[in-house]
C-alpha cells in the first residue's frame, strides 16, 4: 500500500509539481525569492561520502571515455552514466537538496550506485538498460552548451529490441517544480509511471532544462531528447504526440502551435497560453510592457499562432474550477477567430487536476487520433508566424519576412495539378512535395497562382520530387534558384532577438584587456558572472567560457560568440567593432544619430558575426529575463530586442541589467531602423 502511494505521489509531482502558489506576493521586484530555492543541510558524514562517490564516478567516466574511444557505439552511451554523476554533483555543489535530508541522501547514494553499475556494464561491453522495458533514465549531450541532459523514458512491454515494429511516441512536459533538480527528476521517472501510458507506446518525460516551460533552451531540449529516442528506438514518425499539464500544458501549447507539422496530436492541460491576460488573471499583476517587449510577446504567445492548429489535431483539457482554465479558453477564442475549432474537455467539479472519468475520455480521444497518424503531406497548409525562428509547416517553409514581429501568413492548397497560395508579410518561401504527392509527375509543369497572379515554376525532378523557391521583388513573385541570395539578411536561426543566440551552440568570451573605464569594466565582470551563474540555475548547464585570447577559428565556426566588455578590453570585439551597426569608442556609443557617453553606458546587441556571418555575435548579455521573471513562467519572455544601450549608472536589478537608454530592432537586412523599428 505504501509503495503504491509513493508512486502516485511521484506521478503527481512530475505532472504538476507546483512548489509555491504564485500570487501578489511574487509581484514585488525588490523582494524576489530565489529560484531554485536554498536547499537543506545534509550531515557532514553523508556529504563526505557523497563527494567521494561523485569523485569516484567522475574518474570512472573519464577512464571509460579513454577505454571506449575505439568503440563509438558504446561511447555514445556514456551520457546514460553521466546523468547520475551530475544528478548528485549539482546538489552537493549548489546546495540543492530539498525536503527530508535523509531521504535525499538515500536517493543520491542509490543514483551513484546506478551510475557505477552502468559504467561497469559499458566496461564489460554491455548496456542492458538499452533493451529493457519499463521506466528508464537516459541522457544526451546538448549541442547548446555541451551539457549532459537527462530524460525519462517509459518503454512498453511490447518493445522487442530485435523487432522491426515501429512504436508510437508521446512527449510529456512536466509541471512547475522549483525543487525539481536532476536528482529528483531522475528518481521520480524511475519510480513512477508517466501520467498517461498508452498501449505499445514509448513515453518521453522531458526534463526540459528544469523550470522554463520548455521555452528557449527548454524548447531545444524537447527536440534533442526526442531525436535521442528516435536514434535509439524504432519510433513511428507519424505517431508522435505532444502532451503536458500545468506548466507542461503551457509547453504543450507552445510546441504544438510553433511546430504543428511534427505532431500527430496535441493534448495540453491547464497551463497558460499567452502573457498579459494570464498574469492579470492568475497573478493579479498589472502588466506594463515596453513597446519592444510587447512585440516580443509574439515569440511565445500561443494565441497568436492558433491558426497553426489547422493541421495539428488537438484535444485540450481544463478542470472546471481551475484558474488556469483561462489558457484553453483563450486558445478556443483565438482559434475561433481563425475559423477553427478543436476538442475541449472540461473535468467537472475539479480544480488543478485531471478528473478521472474525463481523463479516460481524453486518453481515448487522443489514442484514436494518434492511431490514424499524422498526415505527412496535407492537401492544404495554413501557417502563421511572427519570426523566422518558427518558419515551417509541412511542405511550406517561410524563408523571409517583410517585417519581423508582425503577423505573416502562408495559405497553400494543392488542387489537381496546380497550387493556389495566399501570402501576407512574406518576402520568400519554399514549397517541397515528395514524389507521388500533389500529382506532380515527371515532365509536368505545375501551375501556381500566388496572391492572384500566375507564377512560372520548374518541373518535378527525375524522381518525381518537386521543390520550388520563391522570392518577391517589387511586389511580384518569381521562382529563384534559392531564396538565400547571399546578402546579409534575417533568416531562420539568424533573426534575433538576443535570446535566440542561446538556442544554439554558444561560447562566453571573457575580456582580458584594460576596459575603457572602471565603471564599465566592473559592470561587465558582474554581468558576465550573473549570466554564467543563472544559465546553470535556470537552464541547468555550465556555460562554456574562454578568454578572448584563446578563441580559435574553430570556435568562430562552431559557436555563437558572447563577447563581454568593450572594444578596449575584449580582443574579439576590437576586431569587429568597426563592422557593427552600432559604433563604440572611448568617447561614445553611436546609435544612428543618437550618442551615449562611454563613461557610463554599455552596448548590448545581437548581430551576424562579421568573422562568420552564419553565427551570431552577442555583446554583453546572457538570456534577457531575470530573477523577477523566474517567479512565474508566463513572465519568461525576451526582455530586450536586437540591441540596447544600458546606462550602468543605474545598478542591475531583478528585472534589468541597468537603465535602458535606448533599444530597438534591426531591419530585415540587419540595419538600424528609424526609432528602433517601433
């Protein structure tokens, strides 16, 4: 009885692990409680034993890396050992043991033992957990920061390692849990079944980089973890579902509307779906965004993208008495404005939980949808975006916008041997149909009508695949060899804002020279430390750092470079300073016709790196939301646009790195715009 009760409690914790109730007490920027919170002290003897265990496992991992260097198959499984090392090392190093100290110590010892057992198995040329059924913890190395990230996997009993049968995969996004360290996450995934375990399905429980509602690095985590599972198990690409509850419901909304063609179905529960109204209703917070923050809400406000559910079957759930019912209600209204409807189940008489009978109905409806499978090449695509970070739906890819952060649409429909396309705020796009789709047989010249005008396009290739790239010039569409014409322009993955640099591989570059002045130098040192510390706290990785004199050509080729300091103190910034649209010298920072004295101002920006325009360079910024925003996930939106000048006479706060003297967006060709692009 006690074991069943423990499993139920763990399942509930992973589903909706709300450690504290948000409310007006979390609306005071000058009284911000820390997230993650301080941990409890563990006995000195236990600490000594755990530290020795972490050191031993670390040495085993290092030895294994050498021993397996000629066996890439087994070496690729090393993250499955490393997750246990970091799960115990982090709480020891950063004071992150929570609750009952004795229980946390017992969990830590058990995880270290599992790490040693897996390490020994690899040394013996075995990996029994890779073919086992049930609850498995696994890991992968993130391309963002080189960190080892854990995920939980429920493997169905029907899985046979030697069978070619493909399985359904459900991704589960967990609820908010400020105490959900790697230690507690792995322990919970290994002890409790996921909230839903459909027959014959794998269930991927995302750690999602802790408590960020699968935004930014947490969003990339969803795809990196999913790709890890697909690499290791036979997954049916057309039967992949996205699900979640509470904070995980918000994550589900985001992943569904921003990547609609990936999923066979979406099942968001509770959560939030936009920023302003949710904070007013749930947090009782008067929201007063700057003009650029308001534009940046368009990155993650799922209501703006509701029309993308056109080809993503969705079944939403809310408890009848749940304050977070607001999220699905807002999405229903947004979808209705797009002429769409989706299924919406309401659990009678319950607050923030699944009502048992409605939960069964939800499972039945999603199972039926996923069983039918995703339509790989739908006859019609309706896609909305506000940024090239999100640019694809099925066979349509948006390659250029006329103006970022304003609504852009592509509606494309296959009809016999022709296509009818309508666009808005789009300057370039690609359509690609595989062989046998759309009746575009070899030798045919399909007809396209775009925005009411006929456009001549090439025929299908020798294999029957048909791809066309289109660009608009002077209001007229034409077929081109490729949409990238080689000029400097905003493109997918190279479109800003500042936070976008931390959704790819990045490297912090520490200045070693003499700063322009002591005030700027001290600010840069403090803010770099803040960025490194808070990357680990909020995104659970250790930010890679190098001195400016150690940066190699390989670093420039592989990473977004985050340059701290000024043109006097940072060698890399000195090399590129005259190639940036904002000029910074010993006297002033010049932003078009405006200038700000260098004595007390710092330039912050994101821009294609002049040394490698396929990567970003960032000046003086980590991710842009801060301590105040950690208290509610709906606040975790970009707080600065493409560039800003920060007056460091005002000390950093829980909301900003100083006073914002000016800020704005670059245009579609990375040039300064009048009034910053208001």
